[in-house]
C-alpha cells in the first residue's frame, strides 16, 4: 500500500473546494485546519459509489456503524467494551458532546477542560451558556493534583469534564494509569467524564491507545472514523456509554447523521485497515521530517513529535507573540493560532502534518525565510 499522503499533487489539491483550500489565497500553503491531503481509501470510495448507483440516498438506519466500530476496537485496541445497544448515532463528535452534556448535567453546571485543547470545547460549551473551567495539562500530560484541586472546588450539582483522548493539539496519548486516576477522581467528586476520542485511530504503533470507557464504568465517549480516514464531508459519529443513559437522548438527535456518513465510516472501519496502516507509517515519517527541518532551519521553534494525530504543536514564542499572523503574512504559510486553545497556548501554533513531505518541506522553508534564515 502506497503512502496516502504522497499521492495528491499540490495542483490537484488546489482544485478542492473545502475550507482548507478556500480560506486563503492560492499563494498560501494551508496547514491549519484538520483536513488531510489524501484521496479516500478505496473501500470508502467504492461504498459511496455503490450507494449512489443504487440510489441509496435516504436516511440512515440500522446498527452497522456501531457494530463496525466495536469490531475495530476489539481488533486494534484489544477492547471489546462497546455494547451496540448502549450506543447512539449522532451527527458528529462536537454536536454529540453537546447532547451528552445536556443529558448528564443541568443548565448551570460548568464544564472542565484541560488546555491546550481543541477550541470548539470552549466555543460549543459557551454557546450553551455554560461556564468553562480550566485544569491545565502539565508538560503536556494530565496532572492529578490539578484535576483534584479543580474537581474539589467546583460548585455544581453535576459538573462535566471533557477529555480529549488523544489530546488535540499536542498529540499526547494518555496512559491507562493517567486515565484510571482521572476516573477515580471523577467518581470521588461526582464529575461526569465525556471523552472526545475522534483521533483514536491515529495513534502510532509505537504507542497504545486506551479507550476511556475501559477504565470508567460511568464515562461516555464520542468516536468517529472522520479524522482517521478524512471523512469530515460525510458526517456521522457514535456515542458510546457503559450505562443505559443514551436511551434518554431525544429522538431528534438521531436525525443528524448522514446516510452517506454511516456508509463511509462503516466501510472505513471494516475494510480500511490497510490504508490506515500506510497512513500511520506516513505520519511517523512526517513527524521525523518536521523535527529535522525545524532543528536545522528554525531552532527557535520548540517541537516534540507526538505519538498520535496528524497535528504538530509548535512553541513559537521566541519568534512572535502572534506567530500564526507572522507566518501567514511574511511566509505565506497558514497555521492555526494557539490563542483559541486555552490558557498557556499563546505564542503557539498548530501545524497539520497530514500532507506530503514536499509540502511540509516547502512550508518550513517559507517559515525560515520569514524569520530571516
């Protein structure tokens, strides 16, 4: 299987009409939003084409998607904890998170997050009228002392903790010990944990992904094939629980997923393993490449390759207070500003390595030129 990240030319990428390729002018290299520069895995492409040829363009039905997810989890992670009867289809991970927050807490209950973390955690929670409380990571990892202090002092009947597992943007793969401590603290202080595990398929083979529900009987999770197989255009996700809580979700929540989404995601999980393995190998190579390029050309930028996601978290405080603006203006490279990722993320940027080695090399060359190297 060829590296999926090396199969699409920049010329063809610029013909795409998604936000990644339309947000900035054509002279800008877009490495900001979480879209990968790949063609669909063949089993996914064929499944969607077959559905179109059948005129199978109606509403989703059945349990094939959660069944495929359960089989994938057992094969990849050695976890057989997904009970299909305790799952629910939702339109996507973030809207699913909103529904689960409403399900397990009340209008005045706050939501705790650990920055730096995915900006929609803040945007969606605040749009619900909820307060966001921060329990920051320590050196990129969950800090038991910070978590306990935060949980202990939250004044609420049903507080919620949003876990990002693996962590976006740092790529941290939380260990079983770390997650077990989190679960114990959550139980001790009456905090309900909801895990965003959308990047779970993108954990390097040098690490081990631990599903949060494997350590917490009362936790809830949102999973999807969206990031692993680049399927944001075909929306669908699975909410998973170890309890019967999902049976209380409003009926209209099930109206959100796309039928094409469930078809595509099911095909990815059942038949896209070889493609995923080739992608993971390509991402490992891109992490090494980026580290070497930055060490050689931009030693002012601090970067440690992660073991998960197709995202790189760069500390650019030695270059600029607003490095995203600096690099897009002076180097014509679009990166995601750290300011939306919470406290302590200022002066950082998120760079998407889900692209070809040639584009990564060109991006770093432009960034170095912008700095004057």
